[in-house]
C-alpha cells in the first residue's frame, strides 16, 4: 500500500474512535507489529492480552506517539494521527500537527511517572494550566474533583515520595483525566503494585467504565478484571491480533490453539 | 633566618586587601552567574534535534576544557581587539572565566539532565506538553537537585581561579597582595593574609552549598 491508498480522513459512516490501518513497527530487523488492523469504537472498553513481547505495549505507545510506526496509518476520531494531509496525500505528521491530534489521547503507565517535585494536586494541575491554558482556579477545581473521584483528595498536598504505589497510580489516572482525553490508554497499570492495593486502582477504572463514556484501551495480565469490564478482549500474538471477542466468549470458548494455550498457562500461574 | 611577622604592616595593608577581596568576590560571583546560565545553555544546546549544533557545542566544550584558563583570558583580552572587540581587563577577565566555567558546569548539568527518568519525558509527551514546558517545568527542576553538589564545587573552583585575572592587570586579591609586597619589599604578610582570606571564604561556601542542596531537595519534595 502506498500513502495514496489511505484516506485523508475517515468517512462519517465508518469512523471509529481509533483505527490502526495496516500498521507495522519494527526495531531494526525485529518486527514487533506487522500489518495490524485494529478498530476501537467510541465509548468502547477494549482489553489487550497476550504473552510477553507480543507487542501490546508497542500498540499503546504507537497510539500515544511515543513510538513512530514504520508502515500504515493510525487514525483518531477519523483524523490521521501519524500522518497529515498535504497536497491531497498523507505525509508523516510534523510535531505541530501531532500535538493537535494527540490532545484527545491520555495514557497511564506501569510505573506511574508522577512528577516527583510536585504534590498530588500540582501533578494534576500542571497539564491543564500549562497545556490547556486553564486559569489556576479552573485547574484547581477540575483537579480537586478528579482527586475526589479517585479517592485521593485527602492526600492532595503530598509529594509522590510520600504515597504508596496504589495511591500514586490513582493520582496518575486523575492527572491524565484532567486533560479531558477522549481515549485513555492503560498499560499494565497494576503490574508494579502490591497485591493488596491492586483493588483500589481497578476500582477506579471500573468507576470510569461505569460512569463515563470514555474510550479505553487497556493492557493487563489480570484476566478476571479484563473479563469483568471489557466490551472486547483482543489476544495478541507475535504483533497481530490472533483472536478477539467479547470476554464471555473469548475466556470460555476460545477458538484458536494459541489463545487456549495462553489462557490455560495464565490460569495455572494464578 | 628569622621569622618576624610585623603586625603594624599587617594592619596597614589589611584595608587594601579587603577592598581587593571585594573585587575577587565580584569577579567570582559574576563569572559564576555567567557560568550558571552559559553552562545550562551549552547543556541544552546538545539536546536539540540539530546534530550540527550538538557537534559544534561539544567541540567548543572540549576545546575550553583542554586549554589553560590563562590562555583564554589572554585570548579574549589581547586577540579580541583584532576582531574589533575591545573589552576592559575586568570585562574580558570575567567573560573569559565565565565562559571557561560554563564548559565545566555544562557537563554537570548534562549529567543532571541525563539522570531524569525516561518515563518523565514520556509522560510529558502523553500530557501533550511543549518542549519548553517540558524542560522548564518538569525536566530542569529535577535535573537541578542532583547537579547542585557538582555546581557548588565549581563555585569554590572559580573563586580559586580568580588570581588568574591578575595576568591582565585586574586588581583582585592576588594582584593587590603582589603589588603591596613589591612596594614594601615584604611578601610574608600580604600572601599569608591572602591565603587566610581565601580559606575564610572557601570553607563556609562548601557548607552553604550543602545546605542549599538540602533545602532545594526539601522544596522539590525529593
Ligand atoms: N526500544 C526497543 N528497542 C528494541 N526492541 C524493543 C524496544 N521496545 C520493545 N522492543 C521489543 O519489541 C517486542 C514487543 O515489545 P512490547 O513491549 O510491545 O511487548 P509487550 O507485549 O508489552 O510485553 P510485556 O507483556 O512483557 O510488557 C519485544 O520483543 C521487545 O523486546
Ligand atoms: Mg508491555
């Protein structure tokens, strides 16, 4: 496919919130994602599962523009993200264009990455003030509301070094939400946490699913959690989607051998 | 050989030496301020997306670090005019010393910037921050705390290097002591006093730097 085969914009009747169109990513000679087609509808909660190294993180990072893809186009809300239209064709997006499109995406990381030199509330306010241009008062109100939502309002003036992993991750979720993204990405947000605090983070994500019409893509190793809250589960293998289905179906009657093997291996590990 | 310390001479020259100390402090202070800013700029210039700029800056730093400070001072003062740059001894001296220390401080800043966790850059991008906001609000504050001890060491270093300015006739402490010595044919008292004065300035400086680092870490919550 050449760049002229990709639409400059997705048509009204076929406009998922996120579309990976024939996307490939390689590091040197290692193909991490190959010819991936992947749609996520508005308001959909999609979970990505799969063995280590199957490219789950890479998919999220490509969508967050933390990695540049080598082939294909990613669309967000109908507009190209990795490319931009110029003279009727798509060319690789420049930083300015990408900033505009990227504003509808937010991401939470495995290791929280809070700003260590700022308190919880300052962490949340920084983006709205510096990037969105909100007044301090507006940003404060928005941040307080979100810290309440994640149950962290009583720790608003603590620095991250004084917070537990679960608490830090909840602040990180509030910080990402303060930017009002349309799509939220969660990359193994509970993997670095002690078992007893995983629940407080999953509780927040459940609440998000229940109360907000956010589009979410989540990578997780917690099959039970994925099963409870996902609209669809995608099993990744070798950089492409081996099998995808609603959780009730994928977890109870997987079709592909690799899916079956993976699920039984995961079950044994628990 | 007899050791005779003359107190009357000591008291006589002390006021002049204290005046010269002020000059030394100004030279060190202004030079250091230039180096603090220049060093940061040199460190940041190596992180832009233009490889040519990085290359030029790296070569400049290497050049400055591998040639003597005295040479650089002479260069600015005596060679500058050939390029139409006429600077007084004071200005060329402070400029040269500031530039010299910029090169050293830039390495300290560079290490500080490199010590910021990669995840911090990624989250800035995820929050859609501009490069300016990323550096000013997130990266530089975090790079500063680990850099303070290194930056502080060079504060004492620059103080001890100010006597180099005497080669182009700047009336700092060393030059003044030397002049007093040759006027009176007595060097014991002036040079001993110079040593004492340097000691009295250097010692508390190291302590102040440590205190500043502690307070900075506290303020940044690190
Ligand atoms: N910066 C990089 N340079 C080279 N190879 C990389 C880089 N980042 C990832 N890879 C490789 O790409 C492949 C996919 O990585 P990715 O992180 O997407 O896997 P994953 O499915 O998220 O795995 P895990 O479950 O362990 O997190 C792996 O083989 C990994 O080694
Ligand atoms: Mg991963």
